[in-house]
C-alpha cells in the first residue's frame, strides 16, 4: 500500500476557511474578481400579489446561470387588502437582513478560527401606514426602526459574542445597504 499525503481543507462553522483565504488572495491580485452584480425580477400577479424571481448573477468575472430559478411570492395580509399568498415585501427585507447578518457573522468568525455551535436571531420592524397611504408627509414610508436580537451558542463570553454581532454589522452588505444611504434609480424599462 502506498501512503498518500492528502491535505484536508480547514472547515470551521461549515465554512471552508482555506478556500476563503485563497479567494482573498486572488482578489488581492485581481480586484475585479470581487465585483458582483445580483439581479431579481418581479411580475405583478394581481391585487397585492407579486412574484419575484432570482436566477442569474455576475461575479468572479463571469455570468452564472447555473442554478434553477427561485420564485418568491409576495402578498399582503387581508388587513392590508391582500390574500396571504406570500410574505409581504417588508418581511422579505427582514429575512434578507437575517440571512446576511448571520452569514457575515459565521464566515468572519470562521476566518478568525472561532467555532460557533448555533445562531438564532429575531427581527422586529415598525411601520406607520400614515406614510405609505399618503396621509402624512411627516411619517416615513418605510421602517421607522428595526430591532435585532441574537442568541449565540459558542464557548465565548458575552463580551466576545457582542464583538461577533459588531463584526456581523460591519461586514453585512444588507445591513449596510439599509443603515447607510445607497443610490437607487427607478426608470421605465422599454
């Protein structure tokens, strides 16, 4: 029998840390690898029901359409004139925020060699319909505030867990898109 020296990738929190650091090195050599363009499409179904679809994106210097399309039904509850055929769009925003903060936390913890056994979080947001319904110019149309609460199962002090939360906020694209002004253009597509 011939012995083979096979290197095992370092996996922490389900993240391939060796691959992560290899990607970082590639980006340092060619910064254009880091430029991504994500896309979504939406079609109105009827009433307050819409269907969003995600399929392809551009990243790592190439188009990627390798996954099947994923549909997201959006609707309002009956109290908001809908039929509950899906979550409403502001709930999807909370879900996107939850996924991005958690992914950022877990991946950056893995890069630092910090093992996490579990992460749970809950999200609450306040909206006053006076803005959406055009009843008041003084009331914001979107969320007035969002509160996030994390439970982190790891062999860490509460202070170290709070540092993980700060790291998640710092590196989460969705959190930073919501928390900081971003340019958004809306035009007629012909």
